[in-house]
C-alpha cells in the first residue's frame, strides 16, 4: 500500500526562498502545505504559484503555523500516513525527505529527526545561539530522560496517528522540543538521520535576533524542566 505523505511548511516572509523549497520536494509527497504566518511580502502568492496549498495563520509563531497545518489535515477525507515538517528558508535540503521518511516506511519508526551534524553543515549556517541551545537542550534531555537526541532540527517526519496522540500545544518556539519530549514520554521509537544544512535565504526571525534567540532558549528550557518535574 502506498503511504500518503504530506509536508507542512511554516513560512513568514519567505518570498525569496519558498519556490526553491517547494520545487526541491520529492514527488513521493502527496501535498505540500505552506502556512503563511502573517507575512508582509509575497510569500502567499509565490507559494500558490509554485503549486502548494496555502493556508493563512495571522497569529505569529512557529507553533501557531504548525497547528494551523494540523487543523487542515484533520478536515481531509483521506488522512496522511506521514507528516513532514520543513522550514521555508531553504536551509534544509528538501530532496533529503526520502531519507527522512525511510525509517518510518522501512522500520516503522514513529519519529525521525533530521540531525544537522557538523560535518554536513555549511559554515555559518547555524549561529552560536543555535549551536549552544542544541547542545544544552539535548544534554538536559539525555540527563533527565535518557534520550539519544543530538538536535532539535525542524526537518522531521512523524506518523500522523502518533502526531495526533501527542496533543501538541506550543504556539511559538517550543514546538520542536515539545514534540521530542512527548515522544520520549510515550516511548515512541525514534531515530535521527544526518542531513545537510546550508545558510538560509534571508535573515532568521529567531536566531538572527538577540530577542528571538533569548525567547527561544527560555521556551525550550521551560519545556524540558516542566517535563522533568513530571517524572
């Protein structure tokens, strides 16, 4: 039986990159959903012209955009088997999606994280706050939960039914770590797949600003300590 794969791309002011992202997504994907997160540029028009389904989420925040995409999936008559989350800034390599979903298709993994390993990262593609935050967050997850995660990378795939069972709720920067923490608590089978990572097109709305980096760090750590107290 052919598995239905849908991609969700949160996008805020990604007019310069979104067409490249959509064009590089493999044909095994049934539908590409771009969630226009209150952009002030031509992201919406560019994504539509590139063939994506475009949803509009006026509430700013990565989690808000992802939840909007999930709301759309819930209304589909034929639900997907696998959902892939991918950034719209062209820092990920969308063509590596086949490697991301392979452990789900071949080994029945519940969750696959695209790990931005140093040897596959373009110089300058991850800022110091990003690198430090990843090291600290994954270290704490290892200490508190015995996890094997090394990255909070946004390029990831998850079985749709498993995603629903997580009852995702974070509206902003904590979406990725929330998913990983809840997957750990539910003892989902997971794996990381090394992926390439390049300098994004445009300026990051999170790591590119001091305010964004601080808020993201606080949100990520708050999720980790919240779940550590539930043990």
